[in-house]
């Protein structure tokens, strides 16, 4: 017999697991959001990534920095921050550039974990 678990309980467990893994406090919410976005859609980028170790943070992680920037494009160095955090920052920057100039493209490199479900970022851009 399978028991149902309420989504808020899964969210709480996700936050606790990410915190216990050593994620920076500011990274817990975006990583949890990315994993749960995928989980709700049956995507393999969901909460299974926690016990699989695919979202394990790097203790040496730095701040995501912009290493190249124009009005239409940019490149970010994630400095070993989680991929979900890095791509969410890149997505926000690309959206802002597109709003201001009609087009925006942002690349990101040097992240340490999965970027999560790419569809989440496409949806954010489409919204």
C-alpha cells in the first residue's frame, strides 16, 4: 500500500535535507524550488537528486560573478555554486536584458551540480 505525502511535507523535507547537506542558506530555496518544479512534472531532475548526491554543495563555493557583460549578453562564473542557483541567476539576467533591449542571452560556467529541469527556465522566460 502506498501512502500519500502532502506537498508541503515534501517541501519541508527538501529544505531540511539541503540544509543538512551544507547548502548556503541563500541557496536552499532556489535549489528546493528547482527540484520540486521537476518533481511535480515527473521529471527525473526532481528530489531523487538529493539521495543520489547530485546536488551536493562545494564548501569552497564563491559568489556568482559576471565576467562578461553587454546590453544583450553576459557570461557568469558560478564559482562552484549549485547549477540550479547559477542558471536561475542567468535566467533572471537574460529576462532583464530581453525586457530592456528585445533580446537577452546569458551563459554560465563553473557550477558544481545539476542545473535541474531546463524546462523551468524556459517557462520563466516565456512567462
